[in-house]
């Protein structure tokens, strides 16, 4: 008798239920999750022109609309993930790789990278803006004085609509601010501290990554710390590890104003510090409660899960950190204690790039798509807009986390989940192969399954003999009766 394990979330308790499905035993250490729409929602693209990438690097909530930037197209949902719409080059965008987005109805603006460029030699393709909810688009660039967003190394990392102004943070040209209603721009250069001026190499001087503005006070996340202005960029204060005020870390990709005088700044790596020491990761997150006079630092030793912080938001008195590898960390007491949300709580991945809130719900963008929480981050509903429910003729599949670490102490990384759509009952075979093509593990052997909107099969990193496989790249082949085989790659690290 086949035992299917259905994992349900009830409060903070995982309840395991088993029931009969078909004859014949499943291999040991294999589990199946039958995901109802409340657990993994397969939103349908309302206009299927291309497929939005599932790697989401930025998102913003504008009333009921969520805009999100992906590696292939700009996405939008205005019904909490029931349907999605994608905007691509064929819709008027300058290109399909989106770096950042902001929206204030009916205006939406986003940064673009040339899809033919390769990191680290990114080539910007401008900033695109629409004043009619994405129906038509106009390009902003050097012809408007916005000189830091087109060409090699000229990339917009953040765009902000604030009152009647547009602010743009660029990779090598610092900041740009619009100066009229026809989108003419002027360059703004933050003034660094004397300590920083003595240390800085000119090549790093103008790297800016994120902007947050509240009540006329602007904070800018930079290559070497934070810059603050209260007069629109005329004068600046700068905060860094060199200044002895408690700030930790160098590369600062994100900053968030939580309340008056309360600011959080996330650091990341790898980087070389001010003393020529190499660091694989960042220094966690810094917080000030006095407008930058003093700082307190929180890192993995405090329970945030990762020292690389990609984005920050807050809801009430609770701050939320989007981390690389640690999921979402959150604290309701200004960092004294921390809790974390992981893939066990419904996150599609532990690599979380961005996070935002509308005051009631939280949204995150990860390497594996969107997720939403309505209970303060305790549980999450994941959205996979790359798999359409019932699309049994096209069994597209994904594998996550990828890479995964079978022997890791982090439970969320101990299994790799292979997810696919199954619209009608079919016989299914799923096998793992090594790089040379030799069969390593049979997860499903002509098992009769379905119908399910989404099926998830877990691999624990062991072969058919129960031994952990070696580090390396492995492949899975998913064979669903009556459909072409589907393939995927999985990286294993012990």
C-alpha cells in the first residue's frame, strides 16, 4: 500500500497524515506533498506572451497592486496572486531583465538591463516609465540627463517615486533626481566623511544601491556604508565602519526607515573591508534609534539566519529581513529576540531577495517566485505563475532549494523538492542521475498519481542503497504518462 504524506500547517505545528493511494511501496526517504491552492497557489498568467522568470529581485506594493521585477519581464498581480500579468520587450519595455521597480498609481517605473550583457559587465538599457498602468512605456536615459543607466556598468539599482520627484540610484554615477515634469534629471553626489575620503578608491565612490525617503529625510545604501540627507541632497551625513559609531560592515545594499530616528541597514558580501581583510559574507544588519549617532549590530549569532541581508521592511513595531540563505528573519522588540520563517513555513526558497508590506500582508520575492503572509510572517502562501493548473500536456517542473545540503543542520536545506503540475491521473516515473548518466535514485517508479494541481516529491540526497551521494551536479528526469519527459538539474553540497 502506498502511503502519501500530506504536510499540513496548523498554527506552528506540522501535522503528518497518511492515507492509501495505490498499490506498491514508495522508496524509503521519499515523501509526497499534495499541495492545495492554499499552500502552493498556481496563479495563471492572464496574458501568456512569455514566461516571467521565477527569480524576483525587487517588488513594491501600491494599494492592491503588487509589481515585481524578474530576470525576464515585469510582473503584476492585483488580486492577491489569483492572476498575473507580464510586461516584456514586446510590450514596449527597453528589454526584459528588470533590476528594480516602484509604483504610485497610475505611474510605474523600472530599471532595465540589456539581456545580452553578463555580470559583472552589466549594460544598462535605461529606465522605463508608464503613466497608464503599463499600457504604454517611455524610456528615460542620457537624453534626459539620466547618464548612469545606459551602457557598460551603467545600471539603475533602485528607482523611487517621491511626491513629484523621481530618484534613481545607479551603480557608478551615484544618484539622479528629476527636476521638472518632463523628466529632466540632475546628478546628486553624496558627500563622504573625511575618514572615508582618505580610504576610498575613486572606482567605488559613486556606487549606490537603494534609497528610502520618509518625511523629507533620505537614506541611501552605498558601497561603503550609508549616506543621509535632509535637504534634498544639498548636504550629507555619512556612516561607515571607519567612523567608530558602531556601524558594522562595508557593502550596504539595503536601508529602511522604520520610524522617526529608527533606521535599519543591511550588509552583504563578499567584500574586502577597510583593513584589507576578505569576508565571505556581510556583517548582518545595523540599527540606529537616534538618527545615526550610534548603531547596534545584529548577526547570525543573534538568530537572524544569515549575515547577507538583501532587503528590509517593517510592519508596526516588527522589522523583517530578507536574507540570502536564512529565509525571512523578524523581530518585534528592536532586535532583542529574533524569529525566522523558512521553507518549512511555506517560503518557496531560503534565498529571499526582496520584501514589502501593505500594512496587512507581507510579500517576498525569492529565487523561486513570490510568497505572501497574512499572519505576520509565521506562515506563507507561495505562488508559482510558471505552472498552470491542469496543464497536463506540459509538465514543467522546478527543484528547490538548489543547491541543497543533505547533511546540513538547517532542516530546510536537507531535502530537495521537485515540484510539478499534474492535471489528470497519470502514471509517473521520477529518477535521479549523476553527471555521467548513471542512475542514482528512483523516486517514483510508474506510480499512479493524481489528479493534483501541484505535486512535490522530496529527495534526501541518498542513492538507492541509502548512502549519501557525493558533491556534484545531478539530473532528474520526470516522465508523466502521455507527455514528453521533463528534465532538471540539482546541485548537491555536503
